[in-house]
């Protein structure tokens, strides 16, 4: 059975390779079947580990009953020897990692996707997933640290980008502490330590730790690139745009993960600088934006949603007379749910609000309004509302969000603004314990809008928000 766990893990790796090997439907089906087989192995091993194949469960077809009896016999043998059998503990750790990760991953999926997966045998329970991973992390198996890293990834990234921005930092710190003591110079350990500091608002401390992480090793350059990405955002939260540009530029030159995003991010950050500072960098903002579309990549035949978004925004610079983007670095900050992070710091949130209000005043004072005027005004109102919400000025935030929603018919390009704003308004009502209003607006964002930028990302966040309100999501038409 331990060998079966190893086989299931290999199937997952092979499925990932199958997906990226070629972009045709046959490979999608092959990869999907490997994942399903892996999942079924984990489920069988989980039942075996928990001893669920008792006499009462011997139901179903004759073949099912035979297989269950065989598994039950194996279980009895393994349990008889588990006091002395190291392999049993490794097997148990493998089950906890696989079942925990699968359940946690599947529980994040929006209802319409999960219903399809349940039809072919998948199911996900977040609490089961977290509990399995916690048990695995507290054990002594080879996979204990992998369970820990999976939980850290969930608490420090997934819950922020695909959730409502509420992370369990106390658990993340508790999980990381023993490894910090044991491996104080470990690159991954330092990376997560710095990431936790970012989420707590300790940006200055995080910057120092990221530099230590970079210096800790030189073999794995991808860890450096992760640090550059985080440092870019640290400095962006502080509106130290020159330093943020430095790390965006390093990503453009060194990393191949998403050239389009890095190029857009670099140009967006330069847009936040005064013209004299831009000249010192030797960069041409228009030329940078015009490179974005050519850098877009396709994975398994599909474009990456954030790259598609960046390409669409960059097209304002493609014509003979470029049309300047309004606070593009702050818009991307919102895309990555960065306002939830910077919102932990009142001083920095107030600074962002000043920047947004100044841009709003300048835009309204322009003598001739271009075709993007209302889209830009609504973007500024959304970002302004987020700042006001984090500053506790909830009534003003509500007014900003409502202004965006009421301007829906005047929007020409950025149609994503309305459903995202309705979602944010729902979260605002949730914060004020107005549960029915919160559900109404979040459900409206889910059901009333289609085919807008980053639609899937919002559906992930809506799914998380409705779960936090203990609501069973209504079927999507």
C-alpha cells in the first residue's frame, strides 16, 4: 500500500507533464484520467488507513465486496505491525498529504466546477483536508514537511488570491516556528517567514528577510524570482516606486514564468513616477506597453487570465496616440488582492488614498474627456472605496461602490469593475453584520454577469465568501 501511495504521487507528476507536453484534447483526457486514478488510489488508501472496511461496509457488487475484504485483511496485517513498522508511518503520512491536498484543493473550486467533478468521482471537504494536513504536519514521516508547506501555501497565498483575504497567520507561524529553529538559513523557511511578515503588515522586516533568503543559496534561482516578486509588492505598498521598478526589471530580465505580466508590471510602476524619475531609468513607457501582447503565452491551449487582462489594458498604448492608463500599478495591486494586505497598515492606506484622490481630481479637471473617462473614474472609485473600507470609513466606502454600480451602463471597456464592485460591497455588508444584504450582492455578482476579465478569479472569491457566510451557493444558470 505504501508503494501504491508512491505510484499515486508519480501519476500526479506525470499528469502535470502530460498537460504541458501538448495542447490537444487527447492529452487533456489522458492527464485527467491519471489524476482521477491517483485520487481513487488516495481514497482507497485513506479508507484502509482509517479502518473503514468493516463488515457493515461490505455492500455493493460481488467484486466490490471481494476488494473490500482484501483491503480489510491488509489493514489488519498493517495495524498488527504498525507499532514496529516504519513503512506504515510513511504510508500514513502519504495518505494525509494526498487526501488533505486533494480535499483542500477541491473545496476551493466554485460550485459549477465542483458539481462536474463530483459527477466523475471527485469530492472535496475543506475541514477534512485541513485536518488531514495538520495531522500529517505534526507527524514524523518524510511527508510531514510537505504537509506543512501545503498548509503554509494555503494560508499565505491561496486564501488571499482565491479567497476573501482572511488568512490564519497564527497557524502559519506555529507551523513554521520549529523549522525556523532547525533550519534558520533555509531558503524556503526564510521565504515563508518573510511572507507571513508581509501579511502582518511588517513590510520593512519582510524586506530584510527576503534579502537573507536571496543570499542563503545561489543554486535555485527561482527562489530569487519569488523574492523579487514579493519585494516588488513590498515597495509598491509603500509607494517606493523606484525600488519597486528595480525588482520588476529584474523579473523581466531573469524570470520566464510570465514575461507579459512582468513587462506590464514594470511599465505600470513607471506610470506612477514623475517624468523626471522615469527619464533616470532610461525606459520608454509606451514601448514597454507595446511589448506586452507579444509576450503573452498559452498553456495547454489557454491564455493565462492575468496575462489576457494585462494585454487588454496595454492596448491603450498600441495606437498612434496612446491613451494613458490611470494608476495601473494600483489596479494590478487589486487584481492580486493587495489592498487586503496594505489595509493592515493605516499609514500606507492613507497614502494610497491621497494618490487615488489626486488622480481623481486631475482626471475630472482635464478639459477633454476621452472614451475611457468613465471606466477610469469607476476604477478610481472602486480603489478609493477599498481604502476607505480598510480605514473604517464604511459609509463613504459604500457610496464609492454604489457610484460604480450605478455607472454600469456608461462603462465601455472595463466591464469587470461592476461584478467585482458588487462583490466588494457584499464583503462590506458582511463586515457590518448585514448578512442578507451581503449574500444578495455577492450572489448578484455571481449570477448576473458573464464574460468579463478575470471572471474565474472572482468566482473563486465568491465561493470563499459564501462559504464564510455559511451559505450553500445557488446553482449557476
